[in-house]
C-alpha cells in the first residue's frame, strides 16, 4: 500500500426522498433550485487500522416552508490506513479530504439520480465541493 489509505468497500447505506403530496411537489418544482446541499462526515474505528467513514449528503430547503421535499443519502466507505500513519492531523486530512475526493463523484451521481428519479430532472449542482478548501478553513 503506497498510498496513505486503501478503499476496501463502499456502499449506499440509506437513501431517502420524501415529497408528501402533489401540492408539495408542484410547490417544490418551482423552488428546488433554491435548495442547499449539505454534507456531514463521521467515522468510527474498526480493527486492524480500518475505519468506517459515513458521508451524508442532504439536499434540502433551508426556508421554513410547510411544503417541501427532502433528499438524503448516507454513503459508507471502509478504508484501511497505511501502517505508517500515526499522526492525528494526517488521519483527519485522509478522512475529510482524500477519501471524500475519491468517493464524491459516485456519491454525487447517486444523489442526483435519486433527485432526478423523484421527479426533479433538471436539478444540477452548480459547484463542486472543494474538500481541501473546507479542511483548510476548518483546521488552519
């Protein structure tokens, strides 16, 4: 293993699309471009230098409107850390940047497919998530 980590497995743990009724659907169809993409990353240690990384993407309305749709995907990645990695800062960067950069194209495609198949075919994410930038802003 010449890299800092190796992906052993990745899968969709859970995905959800909720639009309660036709009125909500019609309302959301006009507003869905104003929805926001949010990301949350958690991890838990497994045995033998393996870590389970849980990446949750939510595409939701931040307004306090009664009629709304909700889209969420929880993506699990199991990685094995290189034996030489013992530094906490390096490990944080692997989990928050490197793993995310590796899986994000598949994760984004899965979420977009969910949204499109839920009746909102024109949704696109204008900008890509810059995990390096987010990491530097948070930890530097």
